[in-house]
C-alpha cells in the first residue's frame, strides 16, 4: 500500500483524519483476500467517548464500509463492549447505531 495521498472529507465543520482513509484502504485490500463466505462485524460507535454519535454519523460510517463489503456480509456493532461505559451514554450510542442502520437500510431498499 502506498501513501501517496491523504484525502479528507468534510463532515459538518470537521474534516475526517487521514487514518480514516488509511483504514478504509486497508479494509479494501484485506477484504479482497477473503472468500465470499466471510462476514465482517464492524464497530461503528466508539465506546470510550462520552459523546454520542448521531444517527447520521453512524450511517456515514456504514456507507463507507459498504464501499468495500457487500451489505449481506456486514454486521453493525459497537467497536467494543460497553462494560465501562456509563449507561446514559450507552443508551444514546445504541440508539444512534440502530437509527443509523435503519437510515442505510432504507436507502438500500430494505
């Protein structure tokens, strides 16, 4: 993998960091090596941050994953367990995860 470019994308007033694009390129490269019977469980909410993602944030992350992984092989998860995360923020994050997934499913016709 070459690091010839580090594209950015603006989400609201904040650009995405370069590591997001490097991770996407790595996912695309790795996914090509798997057979078609594999599935990917992708963490789309950060369990360590005390700021809840919006449904639109989650939907954008899912759309990015769908550029590399077919919908039938993609599982939507938090990025880890919530055991140390306070219940109040856990509920907000799970709600955003479900609502963001519903947004993308609607777009895909489901």
